[in-house]
C-alpha cells in the first residue's frame, strides 16, 4: 500500500537529524575550552553552533544530490533512505535546498567574520568548498578514500578550534597558532569519534560501494582492517583525557571514561561480523557515543 510522506517529513529525512550530533559536539568542546580559559562569549558561541549545524546539513544535502547524479547509489545499499534516489525530492528541489543552506551559512558567517576577521573568512570558504567536494566535483573525496581525513580536520580540529577562536578573539587582540596548540590537542577525540561515525557508515556499505566504484577508505582497507581502524579511533579518543590530566587539567577531565561501556558494546557489534541493515543501529549508537563523550568531556574541561 502506498503511503504518502509530507514534504516536511521528506526534508527532515534529507537533513538526517541523526548526523547532527557531529555538528554539535565540536562546538560544545570548543566552548567548554573557552569557558575554562575565561574567554566565553555567548553570541559568537551561538553563531558557531548554528554555522556548524548548517555545514553538516549542507554536507548531507550535497551528498544526497551528488551520489544520485554520479550514480553512486547501489541497489544493495542498506542505509537510510536517500531522498533523491527514491524520488521523494527532485534534483531541482535539492538544489534549492543547497542554495538556501549556503546563503544561510554565509549570513551566519558574516557575523563570525566580523568577530574573527580573515581567519574565519578562510575557514568558512574552505568549509563550504569541502562540504561540496565531499561528494561533488570530478574527484569526490568520499570516493577516493579521503573522506575520513576531511571529516577529522573540519569536524574535529577546525570546528573545535574555530569555535574557541571566535570567542577568544573578543578578549585577546591577537591569537597565534602556538596559543591554539592546546585547543587542537583537545579537539582530537571529538574529530576521531566523528570520524568513527563515517567508518561505520562506510563499513556497512563496503559491498554496495564496490558495486558502483565508490572507493571509500573502508573499501580500500577491507572489513578486518576497518574493524581495527574503528577500534583504534576509540582507543586514542579515550587516551587523550589521560594526557590532558598530566597537562594540569583536573581529574574531571576523565569523565568521558563513564561512556566506556557504550564504547565496548559498539566494539563488540563491529567485531560480531554484522553487516548491512544490522549496522544501522550501530551507526546511530556511534553518533550517540560521540555526543555523550563530548558532553562529559566538555564538563570535565570546564570543571
């Protein structure tokens, strides 16, 4: 029986709400670090959060659009419904959504540029370009094994450090790369855990991606190495707080360890050999782990 889906519901599907913790987590951590350093500023922090969400949504819409246009959607794919491939939205509608999203990001970006200057302008331009290049362009990053690097850099290092920078610059007239070094170290677990979401996504779709010639890092590595890769990302994420403990952060920096049980369950799921639709739950729970870890991490940084 045919079931009609409202346009509102279709656009929610296109936005992919389950991926949004990947945009929230880095700003939480960057803002917590600013609070720790007595540099918190509300409006730049708020704008950074909105900007991060818009960039995540842009990446999702562009991914849906370009994967369909380039024929990267296999009939073996077991992930969530893609609105273009399923015909729920036309390519023209998706284009309009992408343009509206970019314009919205630019509006938020203008304020952040006013606060943070040329550095934020460069970050904003590169973030939009790479969000589109992830699935678009002649050599999409997601199809040549570079998606993981993009995610780690822009949703980890750049997002955390950038959200810290726009708050700190309101208090400090000049910020150097060296002065941001501690923030970049703090950003590593967030970037790794967000990358872990992509690893599960690509691990789930290894066979489907092979069918259409989409060479993600998981396709290059194969299932066994992808499992080891995922576990390694989690291990490093939980090791960083111990390093920060020796860098004069309080013992509360170890709060993320409270989420180790959830991480252990994810590792067991990945090692179980489950594939396809069975990995969709693991994907969602990996995103949840990233958010829970980041909340605990942020509290530990502040306290």
